[in-house]
C-alpha cells in the first residue's frame, strides 16, 4: 500500500517541476526583456530559440549572440547573391564592404562574446556585441539611400547585437 | 554549428512555454516492485544531493556575516513579477538607422556619418608604440604577477595567442633589467589543467623572504567556475624564471558559498601579518555590492577564509583586480604596517571599466579597512587615471625601494582595425606611486625614472607668450615619440578680472578644447598636423569659484584627434588640486597611438589612445595653444625626442 502512494508523490513532484520550470524561465524572459531598450525585439529574438524556455540569463545572452551569428551567416549568403547580379558600382562597393564587416562579426566579434557569456567575464560581450550592432548600422549607412537591399538583415543584426550587449551589461 | 535560423518573415507562433500540460495520469503497470525501487532510489538521490549541497559550505561565518543586518539594506531583493504581452512577429519593426546606439555604448561616433574608415597599412603600422610594452602581435589585457627577482623585473600579462580580440587567455611573460627594455620569453602558463582549461586568468606574485615565489592566480575551470590556484617557478636558480609548475593540490580555493561561481577572481599579493601568517584578498560581488574577502595561510599549502570582509561598497558591482598596499611618501613593502601607516584599497569596476582607489586605515586584528573619507570611498571617488586605464596592479620593487604601478590600456578604435593590424592593447608606462603628503588625500603617480634614459635630443622654450585665441608652433622635429615637460602661468590681471563661473567644469561633458571661457582652455596640441586638421589637445581649464578661489581641470580631447569616424571621440579628464604658489605643470609622453599626461606632478593622470590618419610619421607636430577669451598665458617647456625601447624576443648572448 505504501508503494503506490510513494510513486504518486514522486510523479506529482516531477509534474510540478516540469510545469514550474518553463514558467519560471518564461518569467525570466519577461523580466530580462522588460529591462531592454527594445522589449518587443528582445522577446521575439529570445522566444524564437527553443533553448530559452529553460535558460538562465547568461544563456539568454548566448542565444542573442547565436542569433547575431546565424543572421550574419544568412546575410553573407544574401550579399553573395546580390553581388552575383552585377549591381551598380556604388551598390557593389557597399556590398563588398558589408561582406568584409559581416565576416568580421562572425570571426572576431562572436567568438569572444560567446566566451564572455560562458566564462562570466561579461564586459567583453558588452563591447563586442555593441560593436556588432554598430557594424550593421555602418553597413546600412554605406548604401546611402533610405533602405538598402539588405535592410532587414542589417536591422535584425543591429537588434540582436544590442540585445546581447544589454544582457551582458545587466550581468555585470 | 549554427542551426538553420527561423525565417525573418512574420510567422504565427504558439509559445510552447505557456501550453497547458496534459494531466498526470499514470498507465497501469504490472512491474510494481521495479517502480517502487526506482521511486525510492530517486528520492534517496534527491535527499543525498541536498545534503551534499549543504555540506560543501566551507564558509558559514563569512556568508552569515554577508547576510547580516550590516549589508541587508544593500542587498536588493528581486523585483515583482510582471508579464509582458507576447507579439507574434519574429522580426521586430526596425526603428531606423541613425537613431544611434544604446545608451551604454562606449563608442562615440562623430555625427551621423557612420562609415568605417578605409585604414591602410601605413596608418595602421604607425600605431604600434616604440617604448610602451606590447607583445609582437595579438591581444593583451591585465598585467599579472609583476615582480623584481634576482636582477630582473618580471612582467606577465593576459594574452590571446590566437587573435587580436579577447579569448583563449594564457600568461605571456617578459623580463627587463630596467622596466623599459623588455625581452619576450615563452608563455609562462597555458590552459592545460581542468581548473584553468577555460582561461588562465589574472593573479599576483608574492616573493617570500627565503626567495620562494608564490604565484596566486584565477583559473576558469572546465565548468567555467572561477577557482584560485597556485603556481611557482620550476627552477628558482633560473633568474629568467622561464618554466612554471602548477601546484599539485590545485585548485586551492573555490568561491565562498554565498558567492556566484562567476564572481570570484584576481587574488592579490600576500602581506605578512604580525601573527606570522600570510594574507591576501580576492574580489567578488553580492548583488550590486562589491566586496573583498581575505584568506590566510602559513605555508601556501592550506588556506583559511577569514570571517568578515576586508571592505564592501554598495552599488559598485563586481570588484576585479583588487589591490591592497601600504603607502607613504616613499615606497613600502606590501607587508609594512603599524600605527600611522595608511593603506590604499584599489578596485577595478567591471561596471564602468575604471580603476578607483581610496586611502584609509587597515586594522589587522579585525581584518577590516576603513577609508579616511567615506564620501570618496573606493569605487565612488578618485581614479588612478581619467582616460583608458584598467586592471592595474602594483608591486614593491625591492631593488629601488619603490612601489610601481602597471595598467592595461585597451584600444579605442574598432575591432575590425585591430584584426587588420594584428594586435590590440598596450601597457601604460610603469609609474611610481607615493602618497601626496602636501594634500594627504591622493596619490602621486610618475613615470619611473628609467623612462628618462630614453631621452635623446631636446629643445627648450622659455617664457613663450601665448595670447588669448592663438596657436604657437613649436619647432621640434617630427613629434611622434616625445617627452614634454611644461609649465604655464596665467596672466594675473585676467585672473583677477575674471567673473565667477556659474557651474563646475567637467571635461567629459564639455565641448573640449573648442569651448572657450575667460581663463581657458590652454595647453598643448600633440599629434597635430600643420593645418590642424587632426589634433589632440591636452589642456588646463581654470574657472573662478566663490571668494575668488580657482578650480583647475586637466583634460585630453580626443574629439578631433582623427578624421576617421570609427574611433573614440571623447574628452577625458578631471579636476586637479593646485596648491598655493604652484605653477600649472604638465608632463606628456607621446608614443604613436598613446598619449600619457601627468598634471601637477602626477596628482591627476590621463591616458588616451589616438589614431590620426594624417598627423603621423613626419607630419606630426606639436603646438602651444591658448583658446581662452581673456587671459594670456606664459609657457616654458622642454621637449625631448624619445628613443625606441627595442622590445624584442630574448636571445642568449
């Protein structure tokens, strides 16, 4: 007679934990995002990643860095495509410059930012991810017009970079 | 590596986190005994886990103290829960390019022109310094374990062997006989143990009276926990101390129970107490209160966490690179103590990347330090340097009985340029530190006297009149490696006639050298080209306060130092005490992309990084300038050309 009760107790505890944990982290996303300059962008970026439901704050930061990295990867492909379509010389110059700077985001800004979040020396992610955001803004400005052919990509990169930087800042 | 990323077009999303869960109905099962065993086993594991968790608490005293009423007001509780409505759009609506970057950005771009500058190799290679310590390539940060040992000054540093950005940190090593002519040695420590596999982080050297060297340092472990470790030279009779051994008993310290495993690092040099034990400090934080713990050891084999905290200051955040040492008008060994001896507490604040110090009194028995002036306590008062200067560390030089300060000077340009040029970061020139006995309330820093040995030819300018609103060229050869010592005197009539200012002057909030008033700014323009299209003003700004008192600021203005837009454009500086009868005095050391300024004998210091594109090589000049509206200024100065230190790899003769 004791066994079914014990089993029910353990099962109930398990269920309770399974129910509470994601809710606890969902509250963490809300808590984190409400401190951010762009709340909507923060929530959209974080909730898009399945890891976020059980993530702690440094992991939310890592998710933002990964978002910046994935977006940079996709953007590099888009740039390559656009360059292959024989654009005019001004656009070509801007695209080439963006290609170099997005490559730099992936090779030089993302790795130390990841290391910064996983190892707890957050000030480096604050700086490097802020610079990734700036890089996207500079890339956009390089086209000269109101909206470049990679406007969405640049805005997304800027938001991901600013989010990662702000999360790192909140951990200092 | 990167998983395929969700499309950026709006997508209807259901958040799995909020989906209601199915009820917990258990299927009937005939294997009841196994289920019972499993259930009991799991519960036992749970209980055992909880017991282990509580029993690894090795520091109940300290953490109890930490949770006591003394710190309670400063330990902020969590904010109330409030849920935010979830939008279904994945890609957020952009707000526009030129809205600017986040408020916490430490990057200041000129106007709305955000273009990256097309740096070429000539401009980039000019940026390398001639007589400041920097490795041959790649990234450097904190100074580590500086010491004097058997005829050599040793310098270690945080180093990335793989890139010109931070990461993969190991210990670089260099030696010098005179703190100037450095010779690179092989890496002293690499990340090869589980307890430092994720980073061989900062630490300090303690030289024992019997000649042993104890190097305490922080390792980032395989689980990213910050642990303290011990290393020592493999061979004490090798004066170059090339090989190092990690103590088999490492790690020696884990974070106290109330401290996060990521907030515990940078052990200091140890000091010897009257009780015959060695003590050292480690910085940490509790919520937003920066704190310092103290450990005690007799033999560097077993360690005891002392109860209480050496010191804590609410609101200052994580305390990195804590330094703790006695001061007087002369250098003092780290272990000196006694009635009337003042101790300096110094912290590097993670929150704002600045180094702060305060002067106070150490009570060895109570293991506490108390600032002389709590309103300028450590972290909220005086800084070592009002420009770029972080993670600094002092050591006692027994060779010349002086205390010497090292500081990490990071770049103020873009990482893209750093990667292009293949390196990032410098060390400041080593500085002596003494107590300013004239004011009693601040330290004096001055480049070590060995810097003077780099001086080559010089030119002297005596009593040059610089009228209000004028610029005077100084006829020296090219001015990319110079040492300038200058004195200024303001016209007495203008001083008396000047009106009282309605507000304090703050360098960083000012318009820099182009913001004029009756009594300033005036000083020097360094790394300036002939038509002043690029210039770095270093200047005094004097305002009259109530009762005719004068308040002087010293500033370095980066805003027009380069036509490039992807470099910092800030004005650094601070108020500097000027005592009765003192002239305004400056020493400026220019070494390519670094400008180090010392005002009033080192009462206020400013280190700036500048990246001119035109005022480089033979085109770099020096000017006197006076942008005041009323006062004329008389300047006397001497300018030396500085030799290179020829920093290179060590090779046996």
